[in-house]
């Protein structure tokens, strides 16, 4: 599509994307909303990419004519393979937030007093529970002849703090050691992450500084969340060219100019 036609299309349809502030959100909405099918039928795959970049720029009241030239000049694609841990981290199935309910006190933090068996009283220490002062043979002044006193351990409450959890009602989970997460036994997860960007800064970063090098997690996270980037798609299929890197590594697999990239595969995602 000619430049002036695409820019005109952007201006005419931009109000439909007021709530979409990023190129990726515009791009995804085009494929996922059947109402945009007539619009997609008018554009080539490369037009769709340019359109997705230009809509947020237009809605921010910036110059889309100048932006078109800059985007077209700098646009390039990056294909990444992200290899997750062989046993990915998942929520611990045994606890909540790294803590387990204490079985000894059923999570109450206290149990029946072991000194008085939950009665709240114990034998008078001065008359050994007889109620009589041995020296005088008269009624014990301390228990007034009852032979009982308030339990010194529970102070008459009938309960004492649970020794297993220290009164918290829960204790550190032994399975996840308090982290709340464990390694899953699921198989290795491998994904292709295909991006297109027009950021000259990222283009220089990948081409000049990271060419033929493995990327770390921060590289891909920063690239993926960059407002000048579109995530084209995610695939779990592994390439036959994959050489086998360590768990957790991220490899810059392919970089190439968009003019050499076959975007037709993304265009075929359109609803029938």
C-alpha cells in the first residue's frame, strides 16, 4: 500500500484504538477482533506492521508522516529462542505462601494445657492438693481449702502456646523451604519469540553488540516490553538448527531485515 493511503487509513480508523496504547495491543486486536477483517483485507503483512506502529503514535498526536519514514527505515525482525528450566518453577502444592498449617494445633496456635489437662487448675503447691496446712492442721490459706490453684502454665485459660509452631498456627513448609515455589516435574519448555521493532537503539544493540552471542533474560524482557516493539507470536516448536544450550539461556537466533522476512505466515492468522 502506498504511503499516503496507509497514513489516511490510520487517521480514519485511529479512534477505534483509543484504549490500545502499544503497537502489540493494536496488532493483537487486529487478528482477534472479527470487525477488523475488512481492514486487514486491504493491507499486506508489512502494512499491518506499519499500521500497528502508527496507530499509537497518531493517538499521541505525534507526526505520523515523519514516523512512517523512520519506522520503515529502521524496522527489522528478531527471532528468539527462550529455554526455560528443565523443571520450571511453580507454586508449591503443599502450602500457601511458604507456610503450612500446624497439625499439632490445627492452625489455632494453642493446645489444651498439658499441665492441667485443660481444666485451668492444678493441685495447690502449698498443701499438695489436700486443702489442709500440714503444719497447723487448719485450712490452707493459699487455696482456701479447695486444694486447687489457678494453673501456673496457662494462667487459668485452659490453653497453652503450641510448642510445634510457637503459637503461630503454622510453620515453614518443608517442601519449598518457605519460598512458596518448587521445581515442577513437567518437561522442558522451549519457545520461539518472534519480534519486530523499529528502534534504532535496539537494532544497534542486537546487530553490533550482541551478534552471535547468547542473550540473558533481561535482554529479552527489555526488548519485549519496549514500546517500539511488536510481539508477532510465540511458538513451542523447536528448530532443527537448535544446537542445545544450557537451561535458562536465551539465544538470539535470527535477525534480518523485514523485507527479507516472510510475514505471510502471520497474515494467515486472520479469521476465515
